[in-house]
C-alpha cells in the first residue's frame, strides 16, 4: 500500500456518506445525534475514514459503522474531565504539550509515572479516550503524535494491555489520526516488548513507530518544543491545562473556511514536510516562477537488502521547459554510495540515480537514515559538480526545492533480522518481571558507574597535566636559580683571583 493514499474526491466522500446514512436508516438502532450530524455535515471527517483505508469504500463503511456503535456503547460524549478522578490528572502520567516538527500536537505518556494494575484498567481506558476526544476537538481532527517517554522505566511500568488498547483505538475508531508513535530513550531490555507491540500495528503503520534518543529526537521534535529532560530547552513542569476553547468547524453543513484544510492543493503545491512526504513533491519558488520536480519513490526509498551491495534507485523527472540542477544528500554518507549525487537535468528528461549500501548493516540500523533530494533552476547545462554544489550553498531557502525520503528494507530481509511472536508479555510471571527489573536497575547502575569513571579519568588527566606543568615550572625555576648561582660563584672566583694578582704585583 502507498504510504499516503490518493486524496479522496468529493464524489467518493459523498458516496461513503450516503452509504452510511442508508445503513443507519436501515438498522433498528439509534446512534448519538451529534455523531450522525457529523457524518451528515463534515466532509473532513468522512475523508479521514477513506484515507485510513486507501479509499476502499467497503472497509471505510465498516469502520464508520463500528465507530458509531462503539461511541454509543461507551457513551463517549459523556467522558469528561468531571467524570474522571482528579488523581489521574494530578499524577501527570498522560498529558498534552507542545508539537512535533509536522506541527502535530503531542500526547505525552510519562511511562515511569504509570504502574500497571494500580489504577483500574477500565478507568485508564476512559482517561485515554478523554484526551483523544479533547484532541479531536482542539485540533479539528488533525493528526497527533503519541510520545512515550521511557526514561527510567522498568518492567512494572510497562502496561502492555493499555498500549494495545491505545493502538486498537487508532486502528478502529480514530481514523487517520496518528502521525507518529515516538518511543524515547527505551531501555534495551524492553526492546523485545516493543517488537511485540509493532506486530499489533497494520503493516503500513509500522513505520509510524520511531525509536529515538536525545540525538535523533531533534529530527522529529525541535529543541524549543522538547522538554529539558529530553535535552531540549522547554523547562515545562507538569500542571494540568484546561481544555482550550475551540471553534465549531461545521457551519450550516459546510466546513468553516477559516479552518478548512485544502489537502489536494497542499499536496500539489507545497513541499513534503521533513517527516511526511507527499506522493509527488512540488514547490513554487518565489521570484523564479514555478519549479516542479517529480520524485519516485515519493516517501520511502526501499532497499532490496541491507547487506553490502544492496541497492535502491531514485527517479527524478523534470517536466519543466528549463534545466534543473539536482543534488542528493544522506544523513549517513559512510553507509551509502549515490551515483550520480549531483547533476543537471534537461527539460522533459528524467534520470535514475543508483544508491548502494556500502557496509554490512542490520535493518534496524539502516532504516534510521534519510535522503534529501534538492532541486534548483540551472542557468546552464555545462555546470561542473563543484559549481552545482556551490549553487546549492548560495541559494536562499525560498528558492530551493527539497523533499526527504525515509529508508526502508524489503519485508523479507527485515524479517531475517529476528522473529518475535506476538504472545502476550503482559502476563509474565512476577518472578521474571522482578528479575528484569533488577537487570534494568543494574544496567542503570553500570551506566552511571561508566559515566562516573569517565569523569574520573578526565579529572585525573587534567590533574596530571597540571602536575606536569607545575613540575616543569619548578624545574625551570630551579635550573634558572642554579644557573644564576653558578654564574655568581664564577664571577666571585674570578674577582678573588684578580684581587690576589693585584696584591702579588704590589
């Protein structure tokens, strides 16, 4: 399946709406009036079901009906802050704060503050639904990112049942709502559990999970949007923030133009975001007319394997009437060979660029990387590689076409790295959990000891350098003093000898 499905047409949206309303009328069951009104009036909401299922009308219809039934059975509209215990909000384990680089609001789960079994599971489910419903209203259905802060997390904090329930909500009842699941600073002993969690996601959604550390987080969340404990500059301390006021997006059956998102126009005229590429990336350049390049693949560069010699290709097409310069960069130049990495593309021509893996890698190491494809109007067809590189260095951002490609590995090769059974890890024996917690604790102790040892070695080296400098200075002073003493003694001896000579002459 395509990472980003084709944009549904108005006819497809109207067809799904009609199918839902006919099915609702035919069933001897009443649904929430506001949910039905949303189906009748909100094109954007209908669109999300189609995007979720790659414009498959049958699957989209099933999901709409399942969602209506689920919302009625759980009485979702009555899940409010007042209906939940204040203790849940005071704990600060789950809260909304800041945005990722795609401008998606982040729902942050501080896993270390949650302990499985302490709070009733049904209550935790309603607590989670409260935040998802609130984000639906505040963000007008725009996608969100779920941020798992795994810092100082142990086995007792890993609630597999809750995580599975969360993923099922996104799969079944909140269509096209999840941008990314960011797993931050995951202890290595818990990696097997996240392998299990990935099996709960549909294949096309697996690449939505990103395992990040402080260094890689900046690719997804800017420094000013990252908390200081993540290595950012935001010194935010948790305090529950009341729900923001929001404008009703539907007015008299039409989407309010002040909040409408023109998805088709955006995908045709704006560049791919750093994290989510469009099917074809295009950008209008100010002052240079219109520059349009067609990039294939549009979102993910798929390698046939991750071993030395593994290959993938990028096709760039220039549909313009003028020449275009291109340049390709990667986050890990040592891992890949790109030929050609720079060049000039004549009007109406296309070029296939070969990318080769240059060192043996595990799939998990390969897929962390990205490629950046850049384009610019070219004044001549005879520019050298150095001149093209210099051209891109001198360009303003507004005059530059660029899009990013994720790296992927074919399913067969990825599967060869390791295989994990999706058996439940939430039912591990208490003794095993206790042992794993002890290992996690020991790991933390060892890491802290290593950090302390590094500091001690550094301080020792500094101390030794200082001592060496002092010894050299003292030695130099002693040498100077001895030299002066020797010189003075020599002069005294010479003076004494001269005096004796004078006496003898007399």
